[in-house]
C-alpha cells in the first residue's frame, strides 16, 4: 500500500470525527441557546488548551497536505500496524458518535456545565465519566499509527494529560450542580476507563 492510501483514509476518518464533534456541539448551543464562556477554566489553562489544540489539530493536516513535511517524525512502522491504526480510528469515530449522541445538549467546551444540564448516565457514560477525553486521545494515537508519525501520537497523549489535569475542576462543578447524585455516579464509574467489576 502506498502513502496515498493511508492519507486518504486518515483524511476521511479525521474529517468524519471533526464533523461529528462540530454537529453535536453546534446542536447543543442551538438547543440551549447558551454560549459557555471559556474564561471559566482560567486564562493560563485556556491558553495552554488553545495553543496545544492549535498544534494538535495542525499536525495531522500538515501530514495530509504533504507527508514529507512531517518526515522528521517518521517511525518506520510495519504496514500491519498502520492498518491496525485505521481499524482503531474507525471504531473510535463510532464511539465518538455514540458518546456525543448520549450526552446530547450537555456537551460543553469548558469544565463548566450548562444551566439546564442533565447528568448523562447512558451510552458510554454508564461506565465512564469522561469518555470524550479517552476517545479523543485514542483518535490522535491511531492517527499517528496511520501516519507512521510519533509526533502526532505524542500530541494525543499530551492532550489527554492536559484534559486530565482539568478534570478535577470539572468534577467539582458537577458535584456542585448534582450533589449526591454525582457522588454516587462517581462511585460506580471510572474517570477515563470503566471500573473493573462495574455494572
């Protein structure tokens, strides 16, 4: 398989994921009539997220435009690992649709909750409190596998770490909003991965 095969599939998978995310985020803003201020996370954290997000999203597009521009980060993966990356990414896009359709209008670009936010406990939220962070990181890691590029995969891991650092504030907001309901929910679910033995 030549490089164009991986580029075309990577582009389709990435654009599908972006389309799913954009559709549900715009829909949530329209349904609630509410635009959440990004200042809630604090200026330092938001600047880290914005700057990191810019690099995170630009790097796959640089690869898609011209893989030679990212050749300095080439790993030399065997073809079967790159094909595995395609499979993981396709499953990931399906998971992305599932989690966005499960949270509905509760999706927010910050750690703040919407005024009319209802606690989501269905779909992947039945087992995991923050599946979007996990799925987002896996998307970039699988993209790094498809592109044979350690830098893109590493950015996915770094983005996950940055979002994990923000999570305690997000959970404090959710405890404040939902009280004991959220505390009970925390007991039976994992933060980023399902709890072993959870129902």
